């Protein structure tokens, strides 16, 4: 049988067109880079993308101090589509470009590093189930970034449900059993009366004669959670009330309107600061008329600062030697706008010696952002209530984060949400 040989012949113009088409195609894309510097259109949702990718069992490189703490991970059409859906800026780069970035970061003379994020942490928010007359910045951030979380409260904590989670946020809370010291101003408000009644019923149902005793037991369970390797983050009134409650174990610091009997007049002298995580040698406020738990919080009257000048500076740590605080401080701005809360900032004189200060206003002698290790776990405390609402009042509407997608103050919250995804590391000394 005769063989027929076909030859495809192109005219010269056609060849030119084909050469132009193929030469214009980019090299095969291998990675997605989410820049976290000023070029990022939505910093907050970028964390949600990172969490979502990790949840798909894909490892991410968190590029510390590289373009504001950028994220890099293998390219996938689904990941690219999701960035477009959520309005997150990204760059498609070839594997050679990704390798070059990692080589640059590894240079010993550059304060950069790449940390592998490989496991999506299970997140819980300790918060009352009934509606509160204030919102919580962390739940706002989690919801906006589309990061899943569970709400738990006293029943779940006492039922040892914390064992199911890696990361815990303490909602605006008063662990001393004094209901946030709102009695003077809001004792006749329906929400205050409802909250007190609900707290008393819960305490009784769980076998406690007083709310303060239940809250102490909850604080000790949370302390054990951190001791065993958990990550804890809290803001506003939770940090100082948490340590005050632990220091006051066995001491009645609540006046009769809070628990039905008078406080111990020698309560201050009986505090045990060894029980505390972060604070020491503080003075508690025994006055029920005072909207203050202790002098851990800076005196808002003595601060004497205008909103436009209320700022704090983040510390720069060694990315290669101190990866944890470096992760927690990743930002596109190192000077962050301050904001108030029941606990606005932490009095530097009340910090334990081993507390790591990550953000402060040095001129005012106050710290805003602190961190520490406790047993196998870590805690981070952040002063203030809402990074985008300078003086958030009871009853004010929630902050709309669609108006603040590049908030440097909210980025600090989401740094804390994401850093447990990294392989656990201790600070080097």
C-alpha cells in the first residue's frame, strides 16, 4: 500500500502570527503572591484567603517583613477566582520568581524570613449567647475576613470544650464578677438587669453560689488551656479582669450590689500576683461607682492626649530569631492609631518582667500590645475596644469594616488569628 505523506505548509505572514501568539504567552504560573504592603486593596480579607487556602491542606509561606508580610502559595485556578471574588489583590508569578523571593528573604543581612503555615487553627470566641449592647472587634474581623469560628461561653468552658480548639478570644468580659463595673451608670438599663439575671442563673446551674466564683473557675480553665498549649487573645476589659480574678482567688473583691454581701476590706493586701499571667503589683478599684477594675488600665483623665495625637508604635523584631512577635506585628504601617476602651492601655509599671511589649506609646508610659508564653501556650493582650471607633460607647452601632479594609489596627487582630497555623516555635534567647 502506498504511503501518503502530508506536509503542512504555512505562508510567511501566518508563521509571524503564530510566533507572536506563542511568544506572548507568559511562562507557566506556579504561585500566587498576596502583597500586604500599600498596594493591597483589602488587607483584612487577605487573611481570610490565607486561612481558606490552608484549610484546603495547602501550605502557605508567610513572608515576614517582605512587602508588609505577604502570603505566597501554589497557584490554583480556584484560589485565583476566590481572590477576585473577595476583592483581594494578588500577583501570578512563576516558580523561578517565587524561588528568587525565598532566596532574597533568606539572606542573613536582611530582617526577613519565610514561615510555613500548614494547619488551619480551630477558633473559639468566648462570648455571651444573649445580645449585648456593644459589638466585639474580633468577631467583626473574623466575620469580615470570612474565617469560621464557634461561640462558646461558661457552660462550654466548664464542660471542657476548650479541648476542641487551638485559639481562643475573650470577648469584652469582666472575670471579676462585677459586670464590667457598669452598675453606677446602667443599673436600671434593661440589658444590664437581664445580663445580671442570666449570669446568676448560669452560676447556680453550674453549682456556684456567686457569679464571681463561676468566673474565677472559668478563668482557671482558660489558664489551663493556655498552659497546655492553647493560644489566647483578648482585648478591652478582658485582659486586666482576667488577671485580677486570678489574683483574687479566695478573696471577695465584690461589693454587695454585685454578689449580695460586702467585699473584704483587706482584699488588696490579700491579692496573690503569682497567679497572674501578665500583671503584678496592681491596685484594684473597690469603688462600685468607679468605671474601672484596677490601675492596670491607664487613667483616661491623666492621659491628656487628643485623638489626632493618640498613636502607638509597633516594635521591630528579628524575623529569623523572634518569628512569633514578628508575625504578630506584621503590618503596612508601624505607627498605629490609638483607640479607647474600658481598658485602653496597660500601665507599664504593672507588667511582669517576662512580658514582651510589642506596641507602646513611650511618651505616655503606656503599652498597647503585649505578649507572653505560659507553659506550652501563648497569650496576647491588646488594649482598647475597636481599632476603627476611637471612643466606642454602649449602644453604638457596629463598625462597618467595608469602610476600613486596610485597617492597620485590625490587622494586628488577624495576625493573632493566623499565627497558630505556623509550627509552634519558642522565642530564641
